[in-house]
């Protein structure tokens, strides 16, 4: 659980008591590559802490899949509408590698938020950071040329380009696979 604990401490330090309480409520799960852990159109009230592996959040529309987010070791992933609003998720989350995750229900996590202020602050800061990142990605797609979007991707997600399909990266960046290949060949 070293990747998860390191990331938790990087976001916001927790007391030993709070960290022990959080960890004690998690259940380890293993998901093979290409497993859909959150299905669009269903409500999933679980929070997934990634110890090993990578996932992508994907929006399915008119027969096309749009990658909206990548999560890797130390990250937390979940169906946002399910988690926040108890409604069916509009996105699916699928594993891109074999994954080892620690899972906790949102109800149990909410109880921990109420009991431990440092866990509540960790959750708040984590969500602020993700919201900021989403905002930056959105602005990048609107304002930056493809080459700069790719360069920012490489800074945000070091090493990820070698672990996921290029077509997922291209869609995430809002460019064609041909444009991505051209940019990569210029490096």
C-alpha cells in the first residue's frame, strides 16, 4: 500500500490514527487488464485507490469512446455522478493494466470524514487539486496547439505514454492519432 499512502501524504498529511482508520476500512481487489470497474449508466458507490496499474475514464457517445482522464499508482478513481449525487455514472472506468486496488464505499469514507478532520481535509484538497487539473486540461484543449498539449501531457503524466495506447492519448488531447504520431516523430 506504499503508493497509496505516499500519495495521501503528498496531498495532505494524516495522523497515524486517521490513516490506520482509513486503511482498515479498505478491501484489496485485483482487476485484470481491460476490466470495466465502473459502468456508465449504473450507480457505483465505491472509491478505488490504485496501488498498481492504470485506469482510464471514458465517455461513450454515438459509438465513439472519449478518454477523459487517466489514473495511475497512488491515484483515486470513481464514478463522479455516482459518488457525489448517487446517480448513474456518465463515464465508465476501465483498467489499462492489471490493477491492484484498495476499495472503500463512499458511505464508509463519509463516516471517516465526519470522524477525522484530517481525512476530511485530505478529501477536500484532493478534490480541489483534481478540479484544478480538469480546468487546466480543458483550457489547454481550447487554447494550445497540439504540440503544446502533448508537451503538457508529458509533464503531467511522466512515463504514461509508454504504458497506454496512443489512440487513448490522442483522444484525451483532442487530436488525431496521425497528429500525435507526427508530433512524437519530431522529438
